């Protein structure tokens, strides 16, 4: 379980202070697919990056199970991060390495107790035949599936996805959504997906937090079609319309 409590992230100085995340509290359950949605600049990426301590909160706490992610030594943090994988909008693949080498990369950086095998995860994402090719030879959707395979090889307990489909067109978005869904089911992991694409939320998320200017507006039960309180704020109204349809 991920427990985010009264988290504030301030940027800037006292004269021009920005609260990118403003007093957000929420709980993400084990094995849940949890969306974080909102317009550009709402604070989604900042909130996500605080979960694996790439950013530290100005106030508040973030626990994964009973571990306070922001009270760890460097060494403890390295250990904790082994259970957390992350994928990004722009894939972050190494262009001079083959698909297989990219996928194997995490295993060259740390030792893992029960990692999967390169062939196994490539097969899982449907790209075993691309193992010896280079990223430049692949489509965007295929590159993102390579990034997912690289994330899965360590058997993470938590997978953080920052706009995983935002660089993709509709059909390749579908490929990636399908692989993420399948991964959540096959590997018993908690997924947090930041996106501004409501169709993605609707297809894959169990619940989704709506952020607006750093503030948590509501947490929607996507699967139950329940969308919470009435609220006249613009982005929120659009969210409701799409998710209730
Ligand atoms: N390192 C930083 N320094 C200063 N401001 C930042 C930094 N990172 C993000 N911000 C600001 O915080 C706000 C939220 O950013 P971000 O979390 O990236 O939003 P989102 O992912 O929802 O688009 C934005 O106004 C952004 O400009
Ligand atoms: Mg972002």
C-alpha cells in the first residue's frame, strides 16, 4: 500500500513560491491500477516522482507499506527502489544498445533475487523477434513495450508510469494499454499511471485521482462508474463526462 499524507511540494523561493503539489492525501492499494489525471502543470509528475523519492516533499509523508520513503539512507533507498520500476513518455531506451541489451540493463546495475529472463519478458510484450534489433528500428509503441519489458524483468512490486502513451497514436496506445493491463494481472503489482488521456484511464484504471493546480479534487472509482461529488470546475466536468459515458 502506498500512503500519501498531506504532501506539499514547493518550488521557487519565498518571493515566488509555487505549490506544485498542495496538501495531497491518498492511499493506493496493493495490485491496484491507480490513475493520476489532470491538465498539464497540475502536479502529476511531481507527485509520481515523490513516490520513488526522485523528488522529496516539502511537507508531509509518503509510505510504501511501512517504509517512509523520505527517511531512508542512500543505501536503504537503493534497496527500496529495486521494488519500484518506472516508465516514461519518451521511453528512455539506450539507442546504441539492442532491444535485448536494453531489457537486460537493470540486471547489470543491481542484483535481484528472482529476476525474470530477457526472453521471457520480451515474449510477454510480444517482441521476442526484435531482440537483436535497435530501438531506432522500432515504432513508438514497440519502444514503449521494450521499456515495459525492461521494467518487468526485475519483478517490481510497484510500477510508476508517467504519460506512457502520450507520444503514441491511437492504435499503438492500445498496444501499450493492453500490455500494461496484462502485466498488472500477471505480476501482482501495483501500478500508478499519470496521464491526461481519459480514454486510457477508462480502460485500465481501477481508481483515479484528479489533480488541479496541485490540489486533489477527487478520487474517482473508475471501474464502478462512480465519479464522486458534483464539482463545477472545468477539467473535472470534462473528466466526469468522459468517464460516465
Ligand atoms: N524542478 C522544478 N522546478 C520548478 N518548478 C517545477 C519543477 N518541476 C515542476 N515544476 C512546476 O510544477 C508544476 C507542476 O509540474 P508537473 O508535476 O510536471 O505537472 P504535470 O506533470 O501535471 O504536467 C508546474 O507548474 C511546473 O512548471
Ligand atoms: Mg508531467
